[in-house]
């Protein structure tokens, strides 16, 4: 009996020692990041419906039924300037576009079967000077062979302050080259003419001389 108790006590002591020898080491907990669970969804299965924006509230307009008097804008009348219209000035022949003023000397006989006319540019008041020019040039005329009644040629030239003749050219042909040449020659050999009148302000005077054959 005594031996059984001692044996039992020895067994308990051995078990207790074995429990202390074989014990579980303490568990150490380390702080780590939080774990977030994510679940993937197939985009083809997702039903996404756009959300329409909320409509803006309509402005509240007052009406005369609500007891509010509404003033309507008045249309402004266009301002007109009152001015007295000036009646149009009568148009003189010299004021017409393209019509240059001229002083003409009627046609007169300058020889056997010849008539000479003369037109000066501008308002030339010295008619006596134009008569001198007509007589001087007319004295140089020689009727060419083959001239027929009604033929007319016009020659333009310029008289300088000292009476010299410049820029002689045929302004209108008679159709007969010999007739035209005779007219141009009559003007050319007349240079120099008398100097321009002292009362004439310009330094040059343009002349158109007309030669017309009236017949033998």
C-alpha cells in the first residue's frame, strides 16, 4: 500500500515536470496594415444609367393679373436733322464731265477755196490774237492735188509765251494724206507767232485749227 502511494506520487511529479518542459511559446501579435476585401465585377454585367441633371426652375414672371403693373418699353423715334435743302445749281455746258471750256473763232475764208476755223483751250478773252493766228497760218496754206470739196483736217498745236509753236500733231484726218500734210505744214512754218498777250496769265495756249476745202 505504501509502495503504491509512492509510485503514484512519482508518476504525478514526472507528468508535472513534463508539462513544464513541453509548453507552447507565447504568441506575438505585430501591427500590420488593414486588409480590405475587394470583389471584381464584370463590366459587361454592370448596368450603368447616367443620371440626368435636374432641370432649372423657370423664372417667375410677374403679370398684370397678379396686381403688378408692367411698363412696356417705348420705341425710340429716329432723330432727323432738319436742314434746308439747297436747290441744284443749273449745269452749264462747261460744267459737264469731259467738256473742257473753249473759245472758238468762226470759220472764215483764208484763201481761194479754203476756210479756216480756230478753237482755243480755256476762256481766252483776246479774240484779236486768235484772228492774227488764223490769218498767219492761213497764208501758209497750199491746196494739194486731188483735194475735193468738203474735205476737212484739224491740227492741234501749242503756242508758248514767246510765240513759238510746239507739239504739232494731226487731230483729225481728212482721209487724203496730201491734204493732211498740207495742213500740218501750214502750222509748222508759221512759227514763231506773235507772243501771247501780256494780260493772259498762263504760259501756254492750246489751239485746234480746222482746214476745210470749199472748192475752186
